[in-house]
C-alpha cells in the first residue's frame, strides 16, 4: 500500500531493477486498475530498460465501488495530488531514495500526471502521456515544467486534435510523437513496444544517472 497523504492508502506495485536510472509512476486512469495488462506490459518493458516502476491505482477500492466514482475519476486536482503524494513517498522509500521520478499517464491518467507536474514541479523529472487526455489538466498546463512527451495514435482522430491543442498550451520542453495506424488503445504488441521504447528513452534522458546500490524489489501489493 502506498500512503499518498495522511489519510489515504492506494494499492500499488513497486519494482526496482538493479542500477535503476529513475522510477516511473504509471497510472492508466482512475476507472482502471493497475492490473491493466497493457500497463503491466509497459511496466515490464520499462524495467528491462533500467527503470523502476510503480503501478498505481488512483482510487481506493471503496471509491471504485461507489456511485460517485464517475465524478472522482475526472477530478484532476484530487488525482494529481495523489500522484504527487506517490512521488513524495518514493523519495522516502529505501529502494527508491535518490532516484528521480517520472509520471506515465494513459487516458485520464495523463491529465492527473500533468496536474501533479504543474502543482508539485519539484517532485517530477519528466512526464509521458500515452493516448491520453492531457487537456483534462486544463488551465494548469502552462505551469508544467517537466519535459513532456505526448504519444498519440495516428488513427485516433479525436486524440490527435486534443493532444495538438494541449501541446500548444505546454510551455515546458515538449515533443509529440504520432504512432502510425494506432488507435488510442494501442492494442497491438508492436505498438505497445514502440510506445514503451519512446517513453523509456524519454525518461532515461531526463531522469538522471544510475544509482548503483539499487536492488530488485518484489511486488509491493496489498
């Protein structure tokens, strides 16, 4: 369990390969669990590249079961605070102390990641949005200071429009990469591998040097 503030514990799974060069918080969206197969696959690919990963549920089990979940999953202020709280926990966690933190957000998780980066810029070194809704971060987008990569499917017409508008609002170092033929789901293995490669390279570029005393950590689960 990951304490994101004094009162809230979220389910998460942490893995840190030896010599990790950073650690990435992965959140697909508050209506989806860290059990998402695509998110888990991306996490494994990041680990193979030398990045630690924290797969994180942005809502508690109780919140996921309540009818008000629909309102909560679009509350980017709340979800961004929780992502920032996870980054703060990673700074204190023995296996990740000293490692720079990145945010990887998909779908509504992208809005949460960018909201967290805007409101607590000192906690994050880079952000990647995959097929996401960066527009959900709204007015805080120009306050993002972390280098930001937007990954968008070439067949995702609506997503392309949304991401191009968000890209224009970002004032930080930024890049948008369009994956030919992909939808916002990135369902094909080759598409997911390409996304992970691009995202991983972005994180490795911006999250710093290896910490040689890092060791593999087994999954931290409830």
